[in-house]
C-alpha cells in the first residue's frame, strides 16, 4: 500500500514538473511569438493592441516599406555575419590559446598575468569607447569591419572561463605524451587540446556571437556607409521620424535579425548538452 502511494506521488510530481517545464517554455517563447505576429500587422493595429495572437495581412506592406529605405536584409545579414563570425572565431580561438598557455607552461609571470586579465574584466567597455573611436579614426579605419573583428582577440572574460574549464578537464600528462611522440606545440593545441574544449567553446561562441550580432553602439558610431551597415543599425533606421513610425516594419526587421541567432544556437546546442553531461560525471 505504501509502495503504491509512493508511485502515485512520484507520477504526480513528474506530471507537475512536465507541466511546469511546458509553461516556462511557452512563457519564454511568448515574446518571440508576439514579435513574429506583429511583423504581419499594421501600425494602427499595433497601437490599438500591442499583444495579439492572430496574424494580420500587412506582412508584404511592411516588407515594401522596409525596402524603400536603407534597410536591405541581404546586405545587413551579410555584414553582420562577417563581423559576428570573425569576432567569434578570433575571440574563442585566441582565448583558448591563452588559457592553454596559462595551464600548460610554468613561467615566472603566469599568475600576475592572469591577475591582470581578471583586472581588465572589471573595466567597463564604455570607458574606452572614446579612445577606441579616436584610434580608429586616426588609422582611417572607419567604415571597415576590422575594428570589430581584430579587438575580439583580447577577450579577458572568455580567457577566464576557458582557464576555469581547463582546471577541471585538462591533464598535463596528455601534452607531455604528445611532446614525447614528437608533436609540435601548435599541433598539440590544435588537434589534441582544442577538441577537448568543444563544450566550453560552444557556450562562449554563442555568447560572443549574440553580443556581437546585437552590438549597435560602435557600428552606429563607426559606420556611415549604408552598404556597411549591420542588421541592428539597419533596424534602428526603420524608426523614421517623430511624425511617422512603422512599428510593423520594425518588428519585421527584428524578426529577420534574430533568425541567424536561432540557427547558431540550435547548431551548437548539442555541444552545450555534452558539456553539462561531462560536468556531471564523477570519477
């Protein structure tokens, strides 16, 4: 009798957890659903009711309004993809390389160097924005993607995360074995250590890609050529003026701008799950 009561209680608990998970998932997806639906509605409809679960018939009107301005979805997606992918690759690879150097080599200033990296993390990005703009302007690199990609090499937060990941998963014996077999240092890093860091790389790749993709401030300051505009800059141009704001076109632009983020997340999700499973294994 007690066992049957325990089974019933367990089933009720599992059912409650499933219902709660479904509710939280629906709650998380609700803003995206509203955004997609509002992309098919007109400005008067959105002003009358900002929340609606019924699509309207103004999708192509909003698309036509977008095409009349500086908004070009293909150019914006292409520019944002170049900047985001370039910054993500540079940030993740060189951060892993720095973290590996902090773990695999015993050199005199290793701990002070790591302390310096942690200290840099505490400096707000806005503090260096003016100096960075002056440097880019003096180097005549405005309207270029290089200022958004190359500085990503120095990413102290990612270095810190990768080092902490290596503390739990890295074994110097693997590197020593590769050295005994005659492997070069870069070969050891690229083909032995780097595959071990795939879960951590996937997590940080998502973070840096999303933050770079959504970056509006610096592209808005440095880019003046409409052919170089990224998606956030183009979406900001859809506001028009104070006398006319097409909210439907803005929602449509936002919908187009977040589609690559979903693709990147689902492409890397399996590596994130693998990292969680790896962290849950105890020897």
